[in-house]
C-alpha cells in the first residue's frame, strides 16, 4: 500500500488529513496513534474507499484504488471498525457473509481466535445474533469480526481497535485474536493497546491530520517527542493514548 501526498476533508475547505506520505510494504504492520480527532479513523476509511481521497493517491500493488473494482478492493482490504462489528443475522452469516464455506472452516477460524467457546455459548453457527447482540460486549463483537478476517483471508487488514467497555478477560482474548488475524498480512491498525503497538513494524503518529513522527516504539520513546508524551499520557489526549493495556 502506498499513500502519496494524500489529503482529505469531509467538507470542502475543512481539511482533516494533509500531506500524508506512507509506504507500507506487503506483509508489514503499521500502527497509527495520535490523540482523539487526529484523523486515524479517517485515514483507515480511505484504504477501502469508504471515502475517496480529495488530494493525492493511494495505490495497492501499484494500482490506484479508484481504478479497482470496488468488490475486488473490498475482498483485498478487510476492515474491522472501532464501533460496530456484528451484522444482523446468524453467526454463520457474520463469519461467511453467505458464501457457503464449510462449517469446519468457520470453526477453525473461531478456534484460532479462541472464540469457539463464545460461539458455543451463543448457540453455534446458526445462532441468531440479532437476539444475542445485547449479550455481546464490544470486545467479543471484535473477536467475531477478527474470526471473519481469518475466514475471508484478505491480503490487507485495516483494524480500528475497540476501546470502549473492554473487560480484562476479553482484553486477553482480543489480543490473541488480533495476533491470529493479523499474522502475515499487510496491516494498518489504529492501535490503542500496547501489545498491538509493540507488534508493529512501524508506528505512525498523527496530529491534526498530519504525520508528525514515525519510528519504532523504542526510537520514538528515545526521541522524547509526541509519541513519548502520548505514551506517558501527559498530553491531555488520553482517549487515544497508547499504553492503556491492563496487566
Ligand atoms: P478517535 O481517537 O477519537 O477515534 P480519530 O483520530 O479516529 O479519533 P477521526 O474520527 O478520524 O479521528 O476524526 C478526525 C476529524 O474528522 C475530527 O475533527 C472529526 O470531528 C472529523 N470527522 C470524523 N468523521 C467525520 C464525518 N463523518 N463528518 C465530518 N467530520 C468528521
Ligand atoms: Mg477513531
């Protein structure tokens, strides 16, 4: 994935992202961090063309995203959103989107995300999650969405980590599911958990819609800049600060 001079605004004259240049080699993981409102979710929304760039370009394997068929792009680039992850329908539908994959494939994905017991508790693959939605926490919903990644096997994953209402037990489960789903894929992750940040090849710090720092966890701490402040939680932007991992 390559972003060249990317700019974006939801409304004309109100830029939300500016001058974004980012090269993400195949199979590597980029963690996006930055305080709330810095543009992290917006940046991820450009990668599967939820929105189109208003300036510059994004290419996948050298092809401008706007020249790809949308269905092909969405097959190649899977997104797990920050807030919602469950579609109305059965667990099977949520994992497979009615593509008729065998049960064994779905259970294998659930097991690799350590979600087989959750699936059984819900009532199996044909459980209707419409009814169970109230019983799923935000974290459990993300685990299901991560299992869906394993079922669909996309080349690129864009993950906006959930932050709300995640208890410690789900946290550990989510961490393992995240590792299983991201392994070996090109990944852009809006990272809130330290474990996810530490697993990144490169950390990109956004502020006011611009990239202000990039590096590894250690190099950015050593630089004592914005990332180090975010990490220490002393810049007032704590909502999006990394390092909030429970232990
Ligand atoms: P958080 O850490 O809180 O998730 P973020 O870094 O993901 O924040 P974005 O959601 O990308 O931030 O928001 C960046 C800016 O764009 C903010 O000023 C926000 O108010 C604005 N914005 C986000 N979504 C929309 C939208 N659909 N329409 C208009 N403005 C939006
Ligand atoms: Mg966000």
